[in-house]
C-alpha cells in the first residue's frame, strides 16, 4: 500500500514537473482548443438528438405493432 502511494506521489510530481518545464499554451492555442471542443460538443449533441429521434420512432412503431 505504501509503495502504491509513493509511486502515485512520484508520478504526480513527474507530471507536474514536465508540465512546468514544457511551458504553457499561448492564448491562441487555448482559444483554438476551446473552439475545437465546442465543435466536438455540438456534433455530439446533434448525434444524440438523432439517436433520440430514432429511439422515439422505433418505440412508436413497436407500440403500434403491439396494439394490433
């Protein structure tokens, strides 16, 4: 258990050090990343809406068949 805690602590310190030494993103890079994330979110929401519509359609068809 103590080995795991020590390993996690050392890994976290290494990642933090690499992040600091690697430099920070510029404002333009951050804005580009935000725009890309927003595009991905918009596409995911559109895909989910399509899936929801298909689910509703299948459910209506099932209810129509079962009511006969």
